[in-house]
């Protein structure tokens, strides 16, 4: 199982962009980012803005620079990787289910649904997806 599979769709996209940019020291063309992440130009730019807002809110010395048709990760160091990965994970229902299961060995679908603030249908869908990942 890859960590991205526990994230919601938007967080998967942000994580993919950040991962791609963090693996190179040179700017990457916007077209290349779009091809490798399977995201549209507007979505890549939207997620880039969202990541930069997150970096700023956490006062991280990191920023994704957008220059014409290329993206570049401007980072002082990579000590923020764990925080960025966690921020992409924490909102995901599948991740929340796993955390809940580790904390509570016994549960009912109704109590889990209530505690995670999701419908039973949504919960069952995510549980089925988790079972496929296992």
C-alpha cells in the first residue's frame, strides 16, 4: 500500500506535485508536471497555491515558485517533509478509519460513522477500499 492511497483526491494531487518537485533541484516544466501527475494546468496551479498557503501558515522556509511555464521548489532544507505528508493524510477518511481502529479495538459501524462524521454508506465504501489495499 502506498501512502497516497490513504489520502483524498485533492491531497493526492498536492502530494504528487510536492513529491515530484522535491526530487529535483531544477525547475520542471508545467507541461511535465501535468503529464506526470495527470492533472490539468488549472488544477496544478490551484494545488500549488494551496501548498504555498499551507507553507506560509506553518511558517515553513519553503515555497513553490511558478515562473512562466515551469515550477521550482525553493526550500532551505527538507525537514518539513513529515509535516507536509501528515497534512495531506490527516483529512483522509481512510487514514482516520485506520487511526480509529488502532485506538479502538471494538466498534460498530454506527459508532465509527458517528465519530468520523460520515454516513454509513460513505464509511462502508471507504472500508471496502481499505480492504482492497490490504
